[in-house]
């Protein structure tokens, strides 16, 4: 039988380490438990927060509702010629899944190494890094529809993936993802174009990289730039990289020729939010109990004892300063609770 706990601290369940509490808390270890939970109408009518690894949220206050922590585990794969299909439970740690794929030499996920969080959260955000997004390796997912108490399958088209966006984000609170299936390959298509991957491969004298090489290099780059949540509270990249029309980009490029940018298709340009923030003098800055990371201005950190309101206030100051300097509006990537 499900155990509903009351007044539980969430400090150990969010990577920012924010000390906030949940009025009610339940852990889901099997999808049937979701059916059991929502057979009781009181849990349909109450405010809910679904958590996985707690790596992409900022708690600005106590949560006066039900926190549902997804802990459904299991990874299995099926091979069909050169196609590989891996299915994983929503509660699996994302990087454990990537390591599983790399170990078996299943190609496609290696650029997504060391992204914090759980498998179940990956389609919601359409997570991405180093030139690869979740949608590039996504096959389908299984989700619980709260309104009907039934399970529904979503293929790639149904998920409506966008930049750090999906139907699950647009229709927040309607579905709970219980498992995700990925489409990988036994034939590697190595992607080294983004970030410092090629430079690091050169540093290591690797001219014909394997997917294991790419995974190790991406992990090395992430560790060198990003803080470990187990030693200092953070949620990784706090802001999205802004995508703007070329017409808006031209005056920025004219005034700041060194602006870091990437083509985003259809007359759009993606700017590096970290570069914009750093140019405004925020990199490594400490403000009260919070601040930006010394090696990556895109990451906000909890130096100890910071409240969610304090972190949110810092993010607002950063947004204002970037807009004042560049005329570009940053958008928070982290979910604000």
C-alpha cells in the first residue's frame, strides 16, 4: 500500500539544496501505484509537483500540496539489425542510462553525457548538449494521464518537441511520464562540431574517436565548467540560450563583434547566454548566499543557506542587466516552484 508522508523536507531531493518542505510526499516505484494514488479523488484536486532527480527546479517556498517522486527503475534493450531500442524507467538516473548505452556501444546518446536529472524528465525539457537534443534519440514514451487514470503512448510527433520544450511542458500537470524508449544505432555517427569537443580530442591525440571517447570528452568538459551538485547547490544551466531573428542579431554583432553565436535555422541565431552574462560582469560574482559559478556564468549556485527567493532575485538582476546591455531577453530554463 502507498505511504503518503506529511511535512517532508525536500532539501535532499533538489540539487540546489534549497530547504523547503512538502505538505504531502509519496514515492512511486511502479506505474500501478499511480493508478492506486489517483483512485483517491483528494489527490486529483490538490496541487501536485512531480519530481525525478530534482535537478531542474528552484523551490522558492514550501510546497503546500503533493510531491510525487518518480522512482520507477529498469533498463532493457532490443536490437533489430543496426537499430537499437532502449527502454528505461522514469526514475533511472539519466547518466546511468547514457553509460549503459556507451558500454554496449549503442550510438546516439554520447554527447548527452553527465546531464543531471532523471530519464522521466528528459522529454519534458527536450534536454540537449553539444549539438544533440533528446528528440534526436527519442522513439516514444509512456505516460499516465491523470484526468482519465489511464496510460497513453506518445511518439515523437505527439511530443511536439521544441527548444527545451514539449507537450508535457505546455500541458503541465496533465501527464506523468513512467518510461521512455530511445532509438539508437550500432553504427556511430560521431558529432564533434559543438563546443570544445574537437579541441579536447586533439589535446588527447584522438583522430578517430569512438562513442566512448566522445562520452569521456564531453564528461571532462562538463566537469571542468560545471559545479558538482553534491558539493555546491546548483541546477546546471539556469537560462536558455536565447534564439533571436537575424534582424535583431545584426545590431548586436555590429556593437559586439565577438558575440558567441550559432545558426538556428529559418533566419534565426542562437546566442550563448553564458557569454552574454559574463560580459555583464556576473561570472563568479557572489551575492549574499548565492552567486554565479566561477567557471560558467550560466550556472547559479547556492553557497550555503540560500533561499529560493534569493536565487530567483539574483536571476532577475541578471536578466535585467543582459537586457540593458544587449537588448536580449533571457528566459529561465529552470522550473520555478
